[in-house]
């Protein structure tokens, strides 16, 4: 009899803990995490754009121009990603 009571209490505690964990998992993202994500998105977009420009410049022999063009394309893409992420965070 005590064993059954213990099992039911244990089962209800597991269910309660599981629901608490799933609630906290969705809403407990720190501001520092969001800032790190946004800065990483911006830096990655600029780096990828610059690398693509460098490769194309070496391929076509137009040394500084495509690096500059794709650098600015990367900056624009990075800023757009940051704005999109900020809007998504604001909706939550």
C-alpha cells in the first residue's frame, strides 16, 4: 500500500516537473543569447559575402571590385537578418 502511494506521488511529480521544464524551455532565452545570435548572424553574412567576392575576384581577375561589392552585399544581408530576428523576438 505504501509502495503504490509512493509510485503515484512519484508519477505526479514527474509529470509536474516535465511540464515545468517544457514551459521554461520555450521562454527562458537570455538577452545575452539573443545579442550573441544577432552579432553572429551579422558577422557571418559579412564574412561569407567577402569570401565570395574574393573568390570571384581571383577567378575573373578584377581584384578589388568584387570584394567590395560582395562585402556591402554581405553587410546588407546581415542587417536584414538582424532586423528579421528582432521582429521575431518582438512578436514573442
